[in-house]
C-alpha cells in the first residue's frame, strides 16, 4: 500500500484507522472519504465527500488521488440494519459493489471488513472454523456473507487483490459504535466511569468474540501487506482476541472499580442477533497465513480503556 482511499472514514473504525494509516504511510497518502463532513483528526489531511453508492464519483476520486488501495469501511451495523433492511442492503451491498467496480477499473487492492455476523445459527458455535456453514439471519450478516463471496469472485475472475477480515465486536475509547449488537461491550466502560454501573441489553451467559481497536488496526495493515503467495484464503479471515459474556467483562472492570454494578434489561432484537452468532472463532488460518497476533486480552484492554475514558470523561 502506498496511496490509500478509505471510505466511511468518520465511522467507528475509520476515525481511528485514518490517523493510524497516516502515521505509517504519510498524511498526504491517505484520502479519507465519508458522506459527512470531517471532524477532529480527519479534517487535518486529504478529505472528500463520498456516498459509496456513487461508483462514478468513487472512480473519479481514486483516479485523481492515484490510489493503489481502497479500504472500504462504510456500512450500517447489525441492529440498525434490522430497523431498515432495504437501506442496509443498499449501503452494504450496492455500496460495496460500486466500490469494488471502481477498484477494478483502477486495479486497486481492496479491503473488505466482514464480521462474525457472516455466520448464523447453523454454524458450529464454539471454535467456529474458518471454512464452515454460513447461513446468517440478519440483513447485515447476509450482506457480509454475500460480499465476502463477491470479493473472492473479483479475485478469481478479475485477479483483483481483494482481502478481508471477519471482525468480532470492536472496543475503543475514541468513536463509539452506533447500532451494533456488540456495542454493549463499549457502553459498559463509559457507564463504569460515569455512573459506576451498567444495564446490559445482552443477557448473562451470551458469549461473543471481541477485540481491542489497536489490534484491529494492526491486523488490517498486516493483512494488506502480507505476501500474497502465502494467502490460501482471502475473504475473509476469522480474527478474535477474546470471547466473554457480560459477567466476565464486569468481573474485569471490578478489578479496577471494585463497586461496579451490572444489571440487565435485555433487548429481544439484539439478544436474538447475538444468539445467532458464534461464541468463539478459530483464528488459526489468520495466524498461519499472515501472522495474526493480537496483543490485548480482556484485562489488559479493561485497564487501558478505563484509564483513557477517565482522562476524557472526568475532565469533560
Ligand atoms: N460489531 C458489529 C455489530 O454488532 C458486528 O460486526 O453489528
């Protein structure tokens, strides 16, 4: 990667990915794009407005910037997708197809963020294999599974350098997620700092894969820089750094805030989505093919999250 265009740059991952890429590849070599005008760090480097469904504009921007890589982060998350399935399909599928076509026109490498949501209730739940049954039951998951296959197709058919990761729930203190099922694992840290308690919309005993944002950013760069001759898979690799239920994350928080209280008010929609996803992924293909090695486990992440959020929220 030398010249990179990022879509969805203002989102949960994009807002941290863009500064991270700029720190590695140089500020002027990373073009941030989003449907909304930039805020914060994004405003400091190259930025253009882009609706990912507008393939013509995407192609013009890629051409003018002379991008060699497209990192396509724009998308609607799982719970929000269920509120308006047609809109989620339009952004998550039509937007990805438009960006893939623009990348093909300019022979760009293409990164696609898939998800644990690309699996479904008939997928083996524990130690979910890299290659297994994928019958997702959310519009978000169906879009992710379809786009994984379409990205593989672009590689096979057009020899486009497409690569992707199946992200677990991502936890970060910078930009909060919006409308996802794994969001509880971010909100719990905010409420731990501001209220000393949290009411979880996900039930006790519900396990999902998770990862701290710095590990996710590093994984994107590692995969995109990996030697292509080593890649047996492309779209998309299972990755995860930990798997926990609400009780286990609460226990981890209590090591720092002993009085922290966890209560439940389960949301049926998000609970049913969570129950359709794996408990824990087998990440051996990612480790073997490109050296995936996350640094943060639950307790290390908790200490870092609480420290950073305290700095931000207690001052504010
Ligand atoms: N974090 C996403 C969500 O909850 C899953 O990829 O929607």
